[in-house]
C-alpha cells in the first residue's frame, strides 16, 4: 500500500524501531490492562479467602472432571488458533478456515460444559449469594466466560468475512488473525490460573 | 455548649497527645507559608523583569541555577525530618502504644445509622456478650441478657462520659456502614468499620462538654450523627456511673 | 470548523460518527465543557445549602421536583446526590474528557506529525462509549430515589444498600472506564508508532510526554476500578457479599446475606485507580502549561529532561501511594510509614516540574496574552494545592484534617484553579488552530482576572474551615458547634462561587462569538515551533499537506541562527 502524507503508517509493515505493527502493539497494551483487571480480581480472591473463617475445599464442591475436560478443550483450541494463523502465513486459506472454525467450536464446547456446571450448581441452590466462595466463583468464571464469548465472536467474524478480507489484503488478515490469537491465548491463560485456584486448592 | 472552644483556626485542644499533632500542623504551615511566599515573590519579580517590551529580547541559552536544586534537596530533607521526628512517633504513640489495661477506662463504641452506642463494662469490668440477633431499638447493642457479665453493663446513646486525666481505651466498631468517630477537641478521628473492632486510646486533660461527630459519609442522616462528649472530674464521673448503672 | 473531516463523506459520517481525530477531539472537548458547566452548576446549588442551610432557594427553587426540593428547601437526599454527582461529573465527565479526550485527540497527532490516531474507528468508539456513560450518569438523576448519593468514592456498605441511582452510577462508570481504556491503547500506539520521521522521543513536545504517561496510568489503573465496579454490581444485584462483612444490622434488622466480605477492599481498589487519576488530571495540564509557557516566553524550557524524567517518575510512583487516602482505616505503623514515605517521594518530582516551569520564565520576553495568563496562574495555584497536600500526606496531621474541608480545599486547588486554568490556557492557545480564528483578548482578560481572584476566595476559606475541624459532606453545617464558628467563611465562599459563575459569561460569549467573528488567522499565529503549527488552520483531513520531517527539539525559540526569533521543528534551515 502506498503511504501518502494522509495515510496511517505501520498497519501492515512493522515499525522499524519497535518491530511491531500498530495492531500488535495495541493488543499487547490491551492485554496489559486485562492483566490488571484479572489481577485485581485474583487479589480480591486472595484477600477474601485469607480473611475468611472457613473456605470450601475445591474438589469437594466443584466438578473437577468437567473442569479438566474444559481445560483440555481450551488448550486444544489454542493449538488450533496457532494452526489457523500458521496456515494463513503459508498461504493456505482452506486450512485456515478449518482451524479457525475448530477454535470457535472449541470455544462453544467450553461454554456448553460451563453451562452444565452452572446449571448443576443452580439446581442445588448454589447461587452467587450463597457464600463468598460461590460469589467469587461465579464472578471470575462469568467474567472469563464473557471473554470467551467475545473471542468466539471475533473468530466467527474472521471465519465468515475471511474470504473478502483475504482477497483484499492477505497480509493484513494474517496480522489480524495473529492479534485475535494473542487475545485467545490470553483468555486461555486466565483459565489456566482459574482452574487450580478455584477447583483444586 | 461553649462556643469559645472553636474559631477559624484549630479548635481548642484538651487531649494529652493533641499538642504534638498541633505542633506538627503549625510547623508545616509555617514552612508552607515561607516557601509559598518566597516562591511567589520570585515569580512576580521574574514576570516583571522579563516582560516583553521593546528593546528587550529573550535569551536562548538558559542560565543554570544552583539555588533551586539546593532548595529542593532542603525541602526533601525537611519532609523526611518531619516524617521521622513527628509523623511516625506520633502515629506510633496514638495507634500502637496503648496504656496498660488496668490503668485505663475501657469503653466500647458501636456506631450505627445515625447514633453512637456507648457501652461501659460496669463494676465487674467485663463487657457482656453481644449478638446481632438481639439488636433492636430497645437493645441497640444486642446485649445477651443471659450472660451474667452483662447484668451490670451500662449503655448510653450518644453520651460518652470519661474521667479527666485517665487514659481511655475505646474499642470501635459499626453495626451497618462505615462511620468515623471524631472528637475535634481531642484530635481523635478513627473510621468505624463494620466487621472490625478497632482499638484507639486518648486521655482528656480538661473537664467540659464537647461534641462527637461522624466524619465519614454514612447516609442521609450523616450530618446529624452528633454525640456528646463529657469530661468529668473523677468523683463526678463515679457518681454519673452509679446513677446510670442498671437497678 | 469546516474542512476537518474527510470531504467525501455524508454529514453524519463527517461530524457525528466521524473517525477523524480532530472532529472527535472537538466532540470530546465540547461535551466535556458542557459537563464542566453542569457539574459547576451542581456545586453552586451545594453552596446555597452550605451558606443558608434550610432556607428556600430563591428564583429557581421551584424548578426542582418535590423529591429534590420541598418548597424550595433542599432535601438531604438531594444534597448528597449533588455532592456525589458533582465529584463524578467534574472528574470523569468533565476534566479528563477535556484534557485527554479533547486536547489529547486534537493536538497530539498534530504534534507528532501523524495524519490521524493509529486506530480511528476505536477512537470513534471511545467517544461514543464516553457519551453513553455521560447520558447514563445524567439520566440517573431521574430514576426513583435519584442519582448516586454515597459520595463520588462510593464506599460500601453504604453504596451497596443505597437506592437504584448507585446501580446507574456503576454502569455509567463501566462505560467511562472502557472508553478510557480504548482511548489509552490508541494514544500509546499512536505515540510509539506514528511519530514523524526524525521525531525521536527526545524531541517530543512535553505535552506529548505528559499524554503518554497519562495513557499508561489510565491503561493500568482503571481496570482494578472496573473489577471493583463489577464486584459492587454483584453485591447490589446478585446479593453477594464481597464488600459486606458478616453480622450487619441495618434499621435494627439483621441483613439477610451470606457475609464474609471486606468493606475496606473497595477502598483499596478504588484508590488504586483514584490516586493515579489525580495525575491523569494534572499531567496533561502540566503539558499544556509547558507548551504555552515555552511559546510565550520566547525561549526554550529550563530543563526539558527534568520535566520528562519527573513526569515518568510520577507515573511509576503514583501506583504505590494510594493508601494515603486510608490512614484512618486501622492501619499499622509499618503500612502507614510506607505510604507516607512514597507520598513524600512523589512530591519531589512535582516540585521539580513546578520549579522548571517557573525557571523557564527567567530570561524570557514574556507575552502576557490570555493563554499565558492562565498558564502562569496555574503555577502558584498548583503550588498551593501541592503544599496543602503535605499535612494530609503525613498520617499524624491527617488525624485532625482527614475528611474535613481542608481536603476539599486541597484537591480543588489542584484541580480547579490548577488543572482547569491550564485547560482554559489550552483552549485560548489552540482555538486558532481548531477554528482558524482567534479568540478575543479583551474578553479573555475579563474572564481571567475575576476567575483568578474568585477561585481563591472560594477555596482558601475551605482550608481555614478544615483547620477548624469542619467536616465535609454535611447537609446542615450548623449542626455542630465547631462548624457554626466557621459559618461566615461558608457564606463568603458561596458568594464567591456564584460570582465565579458570572465570571464565566465572557468566556462563553468569547468561545461562541469567536467562531463567527474572531479575527482570521494563518497557520501559526503564536509563532510557535511545534508541529501542529505547520498544518493549516484548521487542518484538513489527513492534517499535513506533505508529511513533515523533524530536525530538532521542540522549543527552539530565539535561537541565534534564526532572525525570525523561532525555528520550527520541521524547518531545515533557519529563517
């Protein structure tokens, strides 16, 4: 793309000094703020737990096998996310769609499993108001779930708009998938922290 | 209530520890005034001397000043001097170095929207058991009537009486929202936080009638959460306790 | 203002849902100014109740609903709504949107020689999230029970048991936080990636540095408040107990919740944002003042390096001072000493910045135009605000001064005659760039002089009241004997506040009048050196006719090489 005085630079080409494109720097900044968001919530968890007289044992109250399954699902989806980006980078658009579709599908599987877990808790009248443990459990996993939904929406957009974007500017689409991937890995990573502190400890 | 206690400056101080706080405030303000005035004079002088006018031109090369660096280092040292010589020792003595238990009067103060519940242990020196379940308008502190230690306990609403020249240890808590227990003339201010019991202590040096205020927004009636703080002579305080004791 | 946006677009894409940073900047600035006016209006109502408690409000008392004013007499519910919303609106809807959203958006890309922000669509979204947040805050006055009334700090448990307005407040804050987050990502990427060729970090105008540090503060300090807002919403709507300890008894009834929460947790999360937020309010103001002073003294700043290092240092330190707002929440000596030390340390770079700005005047040829007057007035006023922070930052003196009018006087000195004066300086300074027309100097001076005097008449008495122990957030100041003694000060400050409102009329006339009748001006009316003055006034879509190249630092005024008396950053040879 030509760069006249009025076009924004470093959309496709990395900045010679920073070595990244605008979008990549942007997504890293955004993820830094997300770290602070979940960091504050994890601190809340720590403070409430250390300040409480009794705290339920994770495996006794929550469904560890289902959560393990969910952990595997998310890790698998991270792999397919990388594969979809790698496919684009090597110019294989068909494989890209396959892998991106799989990623979105895995995201949905995660949510469905999570939905079963929630439903099971509600059946036993374990609502957020039941105790600070359930309050933090529902808040943390709920907020994480919202992030998963956001990620699925982004992936579906690139799945269905992919062909148009690919034909218009393949390099740009590749960069955008990389950024979407960074976000997806972050959401995955948050779960990797949530799983042990809520279910295992 | 005697209005002579109060004016446009610091209110009168009748506490044992307050003079230290006042001293710090006064030293700080003198230093602040000196800095501000000196600095303003320099500013005004600069503005007049270097105003744009015909025949006067700005200089490109900036002169390097040594004095400001010197003043800055001085100010920084002064700040740390205040911290080490005043702020930390005062805080330590007010918040942590409590008088021995047997020499002090013990009182519980339980804040609620919008009143101060005062709880004296009575003759046995033991506070009766309290429980939120018993709390009601007739029993605002939730005293458990079945507890023998509660039988002689004295409770008042908004009336804190203390003897002069005696350390008082207050255990402060709140039933509902965050309040802040303030006695301006005693230089006492401490948040009352629900779920916590916070100790504080003070010693009154003069008798008289003063006021307790709430310093933390606690609801619609925050502004009228006013209590009365009476410092009596030791004899008068003893008489008051007797009169208030349950029959 | 014509010609800002892409000329090929329909009206609504050009001026309403525009992606052009200049249009968005103007939208931010105008919305922010309106909210400032509205928030100031709330304050003038507060001042009536403080000066004449319980007396019916004359003239306009009948305009209010019966749930707000009964027969013209203000109800406590409404008083506490005014207090909470005045704070919220001034900080989150007025000053920050004007300083960061307005000046940042308009000036910053121009100063770094960029055609636009890095993510124009994100920029559009930031503004509209802010707008929606503002509408929610405004609308909350009309819900049953009125707007939030637990103070702008919204301490639980009070805020959790408050009326529906608090839920609106939290949702409004969520919109504002997300707007700021997107904006700060945009600013950081724009500054890092889109600087013109030759514009290294060491050549950035100080204003850009200030915005850069500010963007990091917003990016990293706001998320914990967002987390806190989510938790408080859960407490209010799902009846969880994050901030609700066990055994609460409200109105003689045990509250039916699980308990086990921590009321002070909110304060930690809130102040973790709200202290950096102070620097979000102040740093852009310092940036504006530095630009205006350099330009109007006609000489370089005293120590550019000192300014930049101090700003960056402040940015780091501002994350570890928050608990000096919480000395009275049962804090031990170790914790309180730590936060006192960090507080004393953070005062040093602020002093350095102020000193550099004052020494920059030395040796200049000072032009006393309206922007310069406001910029100079910023210096002593901010100095006053900074100095009065000392007794509050030391825990021992804070025992007496905490939650008194001393606090109110202190932070208003920082923000009102401090930051807001700097923002006025910025408006007068960049108005010609935005519109291609100058504002009237005469009206500007008529605006400045009374504003400067009256600001001090309002806030200095508050410091005296604070020393006398008068507590803040009192619906009826006459309840306490110690407050009655200081009541004449309230009457005086209130009169000054109402006069200050009148003193803004010349500004409003000047602002709108100059749009139509202001003297037309060229691209560089102030003979300034930074890049924004290289673009036409007003700048067209894409800003620069050709991409600028930068050859030197930002403040080459009166260099010996240039006969014209200034050497712009983008001009290769001196003229």
